[in-house]
C-alpha cells in the first residue's frame, strides 16, 4: 500500500472509530504501567475490573513492592496468568522503588529492564504516559496492518519497524489505537466482517480473496 492510500485508510478508520484510544483506566504513570503489564493476553475490560481494588490497596511502587504474592494473586486471580503477573508487578515495583526513586522511567531501555515489561508494554507507556509517538504492536496491530497490506512482515518487531517507516510520524500512536479498534470490531482473526469493512477497497487480503472466489 502506498503512503497516500495509508493516510486515506487512517482517515477513514478515524471517522469510523472516533472513540479509539487507550481502553485501560489509570490515574498516573505507575497505574498505567501496572495495568498494561496485567493486560497481556487478557482484555482491558477484565483488567479495569480488578485495578481499582489493587490500587486502593497498593497505590504506589513502595507499597506494592512490599506486598505478598498471595495477597496480590487473590486480587488479580480473575485474569489470565495471574500468578506470573503478581510476581512480575511486585518485582517491577521493587525495582522502581530502589532504582528509579518510585518514578516510572521514560526510555525504552529503562522500561524494558523492568520485570514483565516487553517492547509492546514499553511503547504503550511511552505513548500514553509520556506523550511520545509510538507504535505498540499487539496481535490486532500485527494482524490488521499486515492483512490490509500497510506492511508485509512475518514478525512483530519487523512490523513495528516497517510501520514506523510508512506511517506519518505524527500519527503513530493514533494508528496504533485505530488498528486495534478495527481488529476488535471488524477485522477479527477468524471471521473478518469484510462486507462491513470501511476500508475493504484498499485491503490486499480482501482483494486477493475476492479474486480467488471469482
């Protein structure tokens, strides 16, 4: 897909999903970071159900760092991988308290040094917490950007790097949210709603499958 069509696709998706944005509830950078770590392989909605209790009990890195895993597990047990996540957010908080004076760091390298924080999580925190233009590639962004033909890559990192080259620099974060919303509401993994898709005329996957059927 050429850059002119990419901009058209973004404009159409923006009109289609005017509410596209971060679906996690948070009040500060620490809460954002913890929420994003908890959201791995589960829904934002399920995370939003447990974080009010979690943050009421542990409002900052210092308090969460001293929590017992059993107590944290009990609060977050309704989400997937809750044992691993409890261990990670306690260890993460300890590192924030000791090495960063309780503050969430604002660089990719520092964020990725924290337990449970990968590249996607770091990008979300930098975008939503620090206002940086970032492309966080989750399963929706990976699937939709490659299916549409915005990029043509086989893994997450190369998809991120390619998207950074072809998307307008000032729309990276916006594109991240739009692709996620489109993936959730229309371009699902197993049964994409191509008949209802507002950008099907630009979609490489749709054109290819239409030709196959004809």
